[in-house]
C-alpha cells in the first residue's frame, strides 16, 4: 500500500505543480514507483510541466466515469521508467468528480504504486475537497509573501479538519539576498505563524522557468539550485534526515543555508 | 409547431408567402391571422408576388388571395400556377447539384459544416456531427471533434479529432498544422518531442495505409519547396 501525498497551497501560482512534478520525478530517480495525479480538472498543467501533453488520450474523468480502465489513462514518463501521470480533463470542471470517487481512485493507485502524488488546484472549493479526499499525507507549498502565508494557514486548518494531521511545509521561491536585506519574510517568521514541520526551502531559480517551459522537471538538472533543494525534499519525504532541517531554529540559519547552497552549487 | 407555418419572405421581386407543407388550409388561415392581425398596419399595401411551400389547389389559392386582399389590404399580384409553389425551390436545388457534377474534381463533399469564427481556447470543446471549419486559431488544450473533416483557417495547436465515428477518409487541414495530437477515426498520432520549428506551410493530415500522414495540400507551390 503506497503513500498518497497531496500537494496544496490555497493560493495560486506558488508552485504546487512545479513541486509535484519535481517531487514525483525525484522519487522515481530514487527508484520508487510513482504516479502523479493532476486534480486540477479544467485547468490542467501538470502534463505540460512534465512534457507529456501530447500523449493524453484518456484522463481522470474518463477513469472515474468508467469510459476507460485506469491502466489506459496512465501516461508513462518519457525519461523515467517508474514514473506515471494521470492527467486531468481539460474540457470539464471540478464538479465532474466527487470526493468519494477520488478516494477510490487514490486507493486503486496506491495498490500499484509506492507514491501517489496529487497536484491540488488553487482554492478551497470542490477541487480542493476532491484532491485531499484520498490523501493520507499532505505537503503545503507557500512563498515568502504575506498573502501566500495567510492562505497556507487557512489550508493547514482545513487539512487538519479533514483528518490530515501534520502537514509538511515547503517554502518556495525564497530569495536569500532579499531576506538578508529584510525585504522578504524570513523562514523563522513563517514557521512561527504556520507552526508545522518544514521539509524544504526552495530558492528562486531562473532554471525553474526554463525547465517548466521545456517540460523537464528541474530536479534532474544537477546545476539547478532549486533542483538540489527538491532532491533534499525528496530524501526527507522518504524519511531520511537531511542536514538543514536541524538548523531551522538556529539564529545563524540563513547564513548557513546560504553557505550550503553555495557549497552545493560547486558540486 | 405552428410558428413557421406562414412566413413572409422578401425578395427583389416582392414578398413571397412561404407556407409550411404539411399544414391544412384551415390552420394556414389561422396562422395567417395570428401573424398579420397584430401588425396589420405594417402589411397594408404589401405586394405579394406568389405563394411558396405547400402546393395549393385553385380553390385554396383563391381563398387565401381573397382573405389577404379583403381583410388585410395586401395585394396579390401573381397568378395561380399549377404547383406554383414547389417549383422555384426545386429549380434551385437542381441547379446546385448539377453544378457539382460539372466540377472536374473528385473529393467534393456536400456534407454539413459548422463554421466557427473565433479563437478556440484551452478547455473549449467543439464536437459536431459533420465537418468543422474554424476561422481562427485553435490553442493548446482545445479539442475539436468532428464526425467529418476539420479545416482550420489559422494555426491549430490543440487536439483535432476528425472522423470521430470511424470515417478514415476524413482529414484535418490547417493553415499552420502544429497540433498537440491528431486523431482520425481511432488512429492517434502526436507531434514529435522537442518540437523543432517547422515550415509554416498549409498542410493536411490524412490516413494512408492505416497511418496518419501529414503533407502540404498545395504541393506544387514554390513556397513548399523551400
């Protein structure tokens, strides 16, 4: 029985889809069998970020409605053998599926895969309820902006109310130089408000834009800072104890984080 | 049902009254009254050239003519002709089909077509039993599905599905053919990964030997030889 992890944020544009794609690819690089589920029906993106758009024949709604078998709708990644995508429908909307159907779908997928990663749509409506229905673990993505943190806080409350205890936090698009200048929220402030476990800080990285447009997740790119950060996130998700997690309450956290990124860059 | 039982149709020569074919004379009279009464002023003095649609007997013709002239103040200028009504329509139809026969081509389709004058955007689905003509672009994420052929007078970047009921003779033609995916009948192809920019010449996709092939549909033009 695999783990079903929902990646969510509340606010749009903070990097849920990018995170889903990178975590999924990273887990498959670690030899795990992974399926990515795009729950953003009507505004699907995950297929584009994974570069698999042109392979879509059947989608999640077809599976739920019984138009096709689950196996037929799964798209095998073009680079990694043990990575699959279940795309969302584009010509339908969130109401085409209900939470109990999603729950069954996630259960079926968890039978076959070690990790099921669900990309949640923005918002707290039907799409959100669908996405979290089958999950047994959750990852909340936020950026260092007051609005994103506010929404993340709301989402954490909803997740906990729906039985998803201990959500894990990824802070995305952090710009260390801005934090140092005091122009951006720092990590401790965010953790102070959200009060959940941090499993990753992903720096702002131009390569993310490039890789998104190319349809090749940045995690496979050794030169990418964000890719490095996602690799650490993946190892933590798998239960490994990777250094900078222990630093989070340290006063010198930022400088050590920066040092670590500098070090990783040389590699 | 009775909405279009009596229709006034303006032409260069004057007004025609088109009568629904399966109506009896009594309901025609009722409908005429319903139609004309409320705007009697408007119809006063109107010149009715002829009746079309239902074939009228001499007696019916006279009766209608009488009503229209006496009660509504219209003028019926035409004379009763045996089966006057249907002939004009038939004439048009025969003219059309004979002109097709004269064309020196095969591949002439007289099937129905849906015309869309718009950009078809992501998430929009156009599904039609017949042919589809898009005057505009089809963006990625849009889905065009026709039981017949698809013609895009612009760039198609979305998914096109021609011959959705299994007609392998249907095709997809576009001014700029760069679809995410192409389907004809139950055959599916996709664009190659790492989309190299192609020449933007008008192309069409069709089924040959059980596979979808794409070729310029104006093969003799110079621009295609580049």
